């Protein structure tokens, strides 16, 4: 015992060993406290947020649109893990940054997640500075937010991946909610009919496959995805070898749109003042399509009219015959 205590005293007298011991003790203690400091493992959050008895639904007001919604606080693990941010290297607090230092229970109202500042300033710049966003502002339309277009089925949190088929279908409806006329004509085109039947695979064209995602420009702009040169590439993704004549295909047939006929009539009226206008309409592939459509409808009408007249006459004939027979029976 004596000799042990002597060595102990010896160790403490040796300042190098003493320092070493203190440092190792500090490392040991801090390794415990780091568990506390980083209590915000995803699993800690999930302990409450996957348990419907710990978290409920909550009324929330969207800070942009002012819409009031009832939002469940239960995180759907399956949808979250399938989402664009559901991988191993994402932490809840990467996005819910105001919870970085909190432990366990937290204050109820958090800051809305900021998609742009730390992660996505690039797509944000192309979207916000693009002509699409500025046109919306010009028309007094409120800009859709990132979360409006990139939202999951169960929560805004589950940013769908680009190949999520349900999301591809949703995107058509979202573009269509502001562009009703083009939405309707898209539905009269083969692409839109196939997607309307529920097939929205990556190999069928939705609005964004032709028009682009954030940098949407007018099709007459040569820089746009549908500019005469770029269109070959845009359509060529799915129609290999698409050439200049193929891309003239009418993606938005106007033959069921009253507005199209109105503008043609107005152009006819103004034929003296502005002959260019009617020339433009005549030259457009839209007109050939409309003429074919009208010829087809005309043919149907004539055929059915002939058929109908024939039926009507033979019916009248048989009634007259019946009457004649009845008369001769009585007579
Ligand atoms: C002790 C249980 C518990 C833990 C642990 C917990 N939460 Fe919560 N959380 C709740 C409850 C309860 C609500 C609903 C609060 C309300 O009704 O206002 C909530 C609400 C939220 C909300 C919505 C806030 C809002 O503004 O509407 C977010 C986001 C959230 N939690 C994220 C997290 C994250 C990220 C973690 C981990 C860092 C976490 N929570 C850990 C219980 C918990
Ligand atoms: C990529 C960013 C991101 C990550 C990572 C993330 N969230 Fe969220 N979370 C959001 C967004 C966006 C919302 C929608 C509300 C908002 O805009 O702030 C949200 C909302 C929530 C809500 C409120 C319910 C709802 O549907 O609006 C809860 C609860 C929540 N998150 C918990 C978590 C938990 C737990 C984790 C980790 C497993 C996590 N979040 C990881 C972005 C994220
Ligand atoms: C009008 C709808 C719309 C809005 C608003 C929008 N996006 Fe997108 N974004 C899309 C579409 C469509 C895609 C193609 C992939 C997909 O559908 O998810 C896309 C793709 C992306 C991608 C992946 C491809 C890339 O360019 O890196 C990111 C990241 C992205 N958006 C971030 C944002 C951010 C951040 C905002 C807000 C500033 C935003 N988006 C606003 C429609 C939109
Ligand atoms: C919040 C409403 C809104 C949404 C959502 C929206 N747009 Fe637009 N878009 C507009 C407005 C407003 C204009 C300006 C011209 C107009 O009134 O048509 C416009 C213009 C356009 C143009 C013509 C661009 C030009 O330079 O002339 C195209 C193409 C277009 N949008 C396609 C899309 C596609 C594809 C989507 C879906 C990713 C989409 N839009 C989503 C409101 C919207
Ligand atoms: C197959 C490719 C394709 C698809 C899919 C498509 N468009 Fe178009 N879109 C075009 C072409 C080509 C034009 C130009 C000629 C025209 O107006 O028909 C155009 C024109 C437009 C315009 C007028 C402005 C401009 O750039 O000329 C808008 C707005 C528009 N489309 C919106 C949409 C919306 C919304 C959807 C989905 C509901 C959609 N488009 C789907 C190819 C497409
Ligand atoms: C994302 C893929 C995709 C893109 C982009 C796309 N299409 Fe298509 N398109 C299809 C599919 C799928 C069909 C359906 C039947 C088929 O395979 O021919 C189709 C059918 C057609 C048809 C009907 C005739 C045919 O070949 O069966 C035409 C014409 C056409 N597309 C033109 C275009 C033009 C022009 C563009 C560019 C403005 C374009 N498409 C862009 C996928 C696409």
C-alpha cells in the first residue's frame, strides 16, 4: 500500500504525466457531453415525430399565401426517406436550423425552412431572375414559392425527386392552374392524352419537358428550349433524330378553342388594314390541323345527316304503308 501511494504521489509530482491524465479525463468527459451537445440526431426528433400520441395536428398559416391549413406533425418516414432530402447525410436540423441547440421538447412555432440562402441560391436565381417570374409579376400574379412546386403528397417537407411520377402529374396541374388555355390544348394533343390516362413516365412529355423548369422563355425566343435549333434537342430526347419539320408538330392544337376562330375572324375583317395577320394564320401549321379537323367533322356531319334522313324517310314510309294497310283491312 505504502509503495503504491508513493508511486501515485510520484506520478502527480511528474507534471508531464499529470497533464496527460487531465487531458485524457477532459476528452473522456467531453465525449459524454458531446452526446448531449449533439442530442439532435434524427432519431431524437423521430422519437416524438413518428409517434401520433406525442405529436398531433396543428393549425398553421402559410406565411406567403396566408392560407390556413391543418398540418399533421407526424413525419411519414417512408415518404421522407424516398424524398430528395431523405438520404443518410441529411439532418433534421440542417433545415430546421432554429432547433440546432435545443434538446428534447422545443418551442412550438419554428421559422419556415429557408430553401434558398444556404443550399439552393442557384436555382432560385435562375427562377427569380428569369423572364417567367418577371412576366408573372408584370401581370400582377403572385410568384409561386419553391415549396409550391416542390411539395410532397403528405408534407411540404418531402421534396419529391424529379422522377417521382405522382409529382410529374402534379406539375402538369400546377402549370395548368395558371395556363388554362394551354392546359386544355395540351390535353387535346397525344402527349397530354397519354398523361391524362395516368401514364406520366419520364418518356412522355409534360409541360416542363418541353418548356424547361426554371428558365422558361417564350418559344419564339431562340434561346428557349423550343427555339428552332434547341427544339430538335428538346424533342430529340424522346424522338431520336427529330428534325426541323418534325418539331413543327402542333403541341397545342387550337381547333377546339373558340379564341382561335375569333382571332381568325378578326384577322379576316382586318385583311385590308393588315394583310400580314391573316398570312401568318394561313401559314401556321395550326391552320392545316384545323382545316383537317373541320373536314373530318364535316364528313361526319354529312354522313350522319344522310343516314338520319334515310332513316327518317323510311320510318315515315313504313307508317304510311301501315295506314294504307289498316284502311284496306277496314274497307
Ligand atoms: C418531445 C417531443 C419532440 C421532440 C423530441 C421533437 N419535437 Fe418537434 N414538435 C413536437 C410537438 C408536440 C410539436 C407541435 C407543436 C405545436 O403543437 O405547436 C412539434 C412541432 C414541430 C415542427 C413544426 C413547428 C411549426 O412551426 O409548426 C417542426 C418543424 C418540428 N417539430 C421539428 C422537430 C425537429 C427537427 C426535431 C429534432 C431536432 C424535433 N422536432 C424534436 C414534439 C417534439
Ligand atoms: C431539406 C429540408 C428538410 C429536412 C432535412 C427536414 N425537414 Fe422538416 N420540414 C421541411 C419543410 C420545408 C417543412 C414545411 C414547413 C416549412 O416550410 O417550414 C417541414 C416541416 C416539418 C414538420 C411540420 C409538419 C409539416 O408537414 O409541415 C415537422 C414535424 C418536421 N418538418 C420534422 C422534421 C424531422 C423530424 C426531420 C428529420 C427526420 C425533418 N423535418 C427534416 C424541410 C425539411
Ligand atoms: C413553377 C414551379 C417551380 C418553382 C416555383 C420552383 N421550381 Fe424548382 N423545379 C421545378 C421543376 C418542374 C423541376 C424539375 C424537377 C422536378 O420536377 O422536381 C425543378 C427542379 C429543381 C431542382 C433540381 C434541379 C436543379 O435545377 O438543380 C432544384 C434544386 C430546384 N428546382 C429548386 C428550386 C428552388 C430553390 C425554388 C425556389 C426559389 C424553386 N425550385 C422554384 C419547378 C419549380
Ligand atoms: C402562378 C401562376 C403561374 C404558374 C404556376 C406558371 N406560370 Fe407560366 N406564366 C404565368 C404568367 C402570368 C405568364 C405571363 C404571360 C401569360 O399571361 O401567359 C407566364 C408565362 C409563361 C410562358 C410564356 C413565356 C414568355 O416569355 O412569353 C410559358 C411558356 C409558361 N409560362 C410556361 C409555364 C410552365 C411550363 C409552368 C409550370 C412549370 C408554368 N408556366 C407555371 C403564370 C404562371
Ligand atoms: C410537346 C411539347 C410541349 C408540351 C408537352 C407543352 N408545350 Fe406548351 N408549347 C409548345 C410549343 C411548341 C409552343 C409554341 C407553339 C404554340 O403556341 O403552339 C408552346 C406554347 C406554349 C405557351 C405560349 C408561350 C410560348 O412560349 O409560345 C404556353 C404558355 C405554354 N405552351 C404552356 C404549356 C403548359 C402549361 C403545358 C402543360 C400543360 C405545355 N405548354 C405543354 C410545346 C409544348
Ligand atoms: C419526355 C419525352 C417526350 C418529349 C420531350 C417529346 N415527346 Fe412527343 N411523344 C412522346 C411519347 C411517349 C409519344 C407517344 C407515342 C409514341 O411513342 O410515338 C409522343 C408522341 C408524339 C407525336 C405523335 C406521333 C408519333 O410519333 O407517334 C408527335 C408528332 C410528337 N410526339 C412530337 C413531339 C415534338 C414536336 C416534341 C418537341 C416539341 C416532342 N414530341 C417532345 C414523348 C415525348
